[in-house]
């Protein structure tokens, strides 16, 4: 592995001040040559997962998503997309495990109907969640079980589209945070609450005794289209907020 100098890698240098979100629309990727290339860069484990999907649309979403991760990571450093190695951290959170000697890139992947997104940071815990805004049962009943009491109170003041959107804002924020800290479904959902109406952005509040530092987290809500809500969580030192830059790309 050759030595990699940040000065030679402009996109990597941007991560000193930014975090990047790369979005792709899976249905827009139809070129057979491109899809064959995506398959060729998957690891054997990813190939096996790819083969196991029952529905074509799920298989396609998996393929575009994992190609997106590999291609975008390779846009930061001189590593072939096929050469990335990943390992599962606590609760299955994927982390970069190789090649050796590369800068401390971190990433998180999300995929949902119609959208896939890959978040990339330099050396910062990070999580992303995208959801299709669609009605799924009794939102207030779900929120009563899954969300903090203050979030439920706010949702009860809303109806129609406003309720639907705010529900998914809370949902994606909570998922993005859980994904950033790498915890699974066992994590208590009532120990923290989001405030989304403050003038200085989204805030997380922890119940005492605090298990985490409120001002060490930066949350961003993105609406990359009319049908989706996306939340990004990045662990950041106090007052060192980074710009969240998002772009659409065909990987
Ligand atoms: C595993 C989990 C993180 C996946 O989230 P999801 O919304 O179903 O799916 P997403 O598309 O956003 O993310 C999936 C990707 O996240 C990554 N991932 C898997 N486990 C992860 C973990 N523990 N932490 C962070 N990322 C994880 C993988 O790259 C995965 O993609 P892959 O399955 O194609 O390899 C989620 O089911 C979970 O356990 N959440 C815990 C938080 C919670 O309780 N949420 C309830 C909302 S209030």
C-alpha cells in the first residue's frame, strides 16, 4: 500500500470541515454494463447476500447501495472499489477493516424504497437514516411506544401531512443516532428526546443521568426529494460543527 497524503486528495481534505452524504436513486441505474461492474466489485460475502434476496427490487437496492459505498470511499483515497474490506462492529455496525494504512474514514449506509445514501466522515462516529414518507398504521400509537413523551406531545398537535413528516423526522433522527453509536434494537428509546424547533438546529436531550453529551452531537435533517426524509447524526466536538454537504450521484 503506498503512502497516502491528504494534501494530494482534495475530496478527503474537505472532510476536515465537512461531512458528505452521497445519494443515489436505485431505479435510475439500469445500464447492464454498469450493473455487471457493480457485481464485480462486491466481496464474496456481499455476493452471497445479493443472491439471497427474494425480490428483484430488493436485490437491486442492495447492489446499488453497496456499490455506492465502495465507489464513494474510493473517491477519497486511492483504493480500488473492490479492495475495501469491512468488519461488523458491536451490534453489526459495518466499519472499514482494510486495506491497511488508509486515513480514518468512517461511513454509514441507509437504503429505503427509491433512495440510498452513504454518509462519509473523517474519524467521527456517524449515522444516517432515510425513510420513504408513507402512512404506516397508527402513527401516534407507534410514537407512544417508540418515541419520547415530549416528541409524542408535539406530534399530537399536528395532523395530515405535517404529522406524517414530523413523525418521520423523529423516526430518522432516532435511527441515525442509534446507528451512529452503533447500538441495536435493545437501546432504550425513552432515555433521549429530540427538539426540532430550536433556532440553532436540532438538539438531543438526555434524561439524567446523562449517558452521552448533548453538545457533542450534530444532527441534520435533509429532504432530498418530496418523498423522503433523511437524518444525519455526527459526533462532533463542542462548537466544531461541520457542513453537511449532499449530492446525488450514479455510483
Ligand atoms: C440495524 C438497523 C440500524 C438498520 O436500520 P434500517 O433503518 O432498517 O436500515 P438502513 O437502511 O437505515 O440501514 C441499513 C444499513 O445500516 C448498516 N448497519 C447495520 N447494522 C448497523 C448498526 N448496528 N449500526 C449502524 N449501522 C448498521 C448496514 O450498512 C446496513 O446495510 P446492509 O444491511 O445493506 O448491509 C436498525 O434496524 C436498528 O437496529 N436500529 C436501532 C435503533 C432503533 O431502535 N430504532 C427505532 C426507531 S425509534
